[in-house]
C-alpha cells in the first residue's frame, strides 16, 4: 500500500553538448532518493529532461549546418542513453520543445502579462552566449564573463520584463516561515542576503534569435529561458491542461535538486513566477556542491569535463554511482580524480563489501555444505551486530530524507565494517572444524548473512545493479518479500537455504592499468 506521494526533479540539462560527470552526479543523486522512497512504499514521480531553446543552441546548430530541432534531437538521445547506462529510472523526460510544454509556458506568460506582472521595455546589457546570461558592466571581470571568462557582447533589444521586485517581501516571508525551503542553510543565507540587497526586474523575452517559444500575443518575441525552462516542473505534470491529474497528485514538488550555481534561479525567480501565477511553491530546493577538478569547476563551456561513458566502460555503473554519491558531502564540494575512484572501488567495494560476502560464503560452503543453519541464542558479540543492523534502516531513511547521501552510505558501511570485524572476532573457520560448536557456527553464519541482506536492501537505491548479483548467492533470489524495506526486521532470513558462491562482486583494480 502506497504511503504517500513524492515528487523529485533534476534541472533540465542544456543540450549544447554531451553531458559530463557533474550532470551525472545530480541525476544519480535524484535517482537514488527516488528509488529509496519507492523502496519505502512511496508513490514516486521523478522528472528529468532537456532545456532545448536559446541563442547558443541556434548558433551551434547553424555551425553544424543543422536545424535546431534536428541538432537537439541527436544530443537528447545521448542524454537518454547515458541515463540508461547509469541505471537511472526516471518517471518522465520533459523536453521544452514538446507541445505539452509550449502550451503551459504561453499560458503562464499571457496570464502574468494580463495581470500587469510582465511589461514591455527596452533592454541593454552585456551578454555571454555560452552561459546564456546577461551581466552588468560592474559584474564583468576584465571585460569578460565572470563565469566562463569568455568575451561578452553588448546587446540592445526590446524585451518584456517580469516584475520580480514586486514579490520580494512575500518571498522573504515564505523563506522565514519555511526554514527547510532552501537547503543547506548556507545557500538559504546567501539567497536571503541576495533578496535583501534588492531584486531587479527580469528580462523574460528576446528578439535577437527565434529558437524559442513565441510570446503568444507578440510572436516577434520568444519567451526567454527563465519562464520557459523553469516551467518544466509543472508542464510535465499537465498543469492547467484538461488532463491535470498528475499535477493534482504530485504538486508541490517535494525536492528540486539542483547544482549550487542555479540555486538563485530556483529559489528566487521560480518561486516568484509561481506566486504571480497563483501556484503553490515547491517544498524544498536543495543546492548540492560541485565535483571539482584540479582546474576548478567542470563546465562544458570551459571544456574541462570528464566523460561518464568512459568511466562506466571501465568500472561499471554501480561503482561509478557509488563513487559519485559517496564523494560529495551534503552541500559541500567534492574533488574528482580517477585515482580516488579506483581507491574507493578497491577499499570500499572490493575489500569491504565484496570480500565480506566472499569470505562468508567460502566458510559456509567449506564447513556447512553451503546450507544456512538455524541461529542459536545470541551472545554479547552477536547483540552488537544485531542492534547495529536493526537501527540501520531508520538511520539511513532519515539521512536520505535530508539528501545526506554520502552520510547515508557511510552509515551502511558501519554495518559492512562491523560484520567484517565480527567474522574476525568469531573465527567461524575454526568453529566449523569442531562438531561440538556446530550451533555457534550456524549462529555466526546466520548473523553475517542476515546483516548482508540488510546491507543489500539498503544499497539497492544507490547501486541498483548490485542486489541482482547478491540474491542468487544468498539463495533468496526467488524470495522478493525479503528484498523490501518492510522486510528489514531482524531474523527473517530463512534457515535451510542453500547459498551459492559467485564470482567476486567487485574485483580489485590494479592501478598500473
């Protein structure tokens, strides 16, 4: 029975080029949260997509001799291929070129115009095409874009503007009344200071390019990125359409997960558009840190990106997902290096997680015929392991709820490490040689295997390919009732089951390679 609904989104990515490992982090993190909520019985809707309009796309398509739609179609196929390879299980993929999106964007634009929140004026500003951003003269760094360092151009054009400043006080009040609305706290403080410093009205249409959604009452203008792209979170649910059942069911979003560089758009511009349109605000916007390289922030416009496909080819999707989710502490930046990735695979996955199962099944096969015996009365050493396992589901669920995914994995590894230590302390390879100690041998084997069942269930959202390799070895592949979050009460592992040793789950990687 479904407990309740849960709606989580990633940003919609810009198809000016292929995605890099930073985009992969956001989507894998959202996928892990969505999977965990599903595991707990929630009715989950998980949205990702592509933001396909704008001058940069128009120019990139021209440079390749293609129509913009033809150009983005190819790149979007690449997006979907990457998500499939990373085992991302989204509910919907929204494209801003879709009719269902266009209708909602035009409807909102028209409504805001009719109520006086959008007006026409002339605009002049310094524009960076790669970043799709206007800058004031004082924001430029040595005359260049402060984000990517490239040259900017002075643009003058007639535009429609959105009265952002009109809603500033109301947004501040909302943030104060809903302290969880912007997370982590450091981002909330930044945004509050930004609003208090004064909001300027926002340019929401352009005439210097045509690749976009036409303004319904003045088709010489196209709707600019803020109203266009941000609206995807409700257009995908059928907002203001005849069939708006998804919107009624899932909105407001439980989590917009975004990189820290676009927190401002999602916590100031987007909420104010919603306020003006009379739509309830999302519950939380979580701004995660960046995966940094030695040269600083990864970005397609800088060209210093890491291709996730190459990492998946070398190490597999589960290992890449684990590394990404473990490496970024909540809200903070993490540093990417392939050396770190290999180190995580060898220490956490090969030595700790894989070796725990391999050792256990080897001992059980050698001394117990590969059959799980019934556990006896627990001793003190057993109780410590059992208590840790019993507490684990609740602790992990709480951390996932707060999007503290690195910390959640760390807590699972407490049980992995404790079970490894428990094997060393109890030495079942000695117990198995003594017929008098058969009960004790059975108890130790049972406790490690039941712990491993807990570990596998809790790791499933983070490493979705992992359980299907474990359940056959534990002999419970045909027992799906033992694979659920609800099954995590101690003692449900069935005695009498035959285990089957497989190949090592995560072979060590020789660094010379």
